[in-house]
C-alpha cells in the first residue's frame, strides 16, 4: 500500500501509482483509477508498512 501526501495536508491511500508527465495517477487494489495529483500539489508518495508506518 502507498500514501500520497498532498500539499494541503491530505493523504490519499492507494495500492498502485504511475508517474506521468505532469503528476501521478493513483489506483486502488482492483486497478481502478482513484485520483490524479499534479506534481505542483504532491509532496511525496510513500510506501506504508504492515504496521502503518510510512516509508518514503
């Protein structure tokens, strides 16, 4: 699992993501699109461990 940290403080959980030219596309466990986050609003995408710790 991953979390995308957005510049306004929001965190979006996702199971997969893809880097694009202008931002990242976030996907759930079924591969369905969740959100697009432009790089201008993205702080980072980090891996979440089984115990809920963020690794980035």
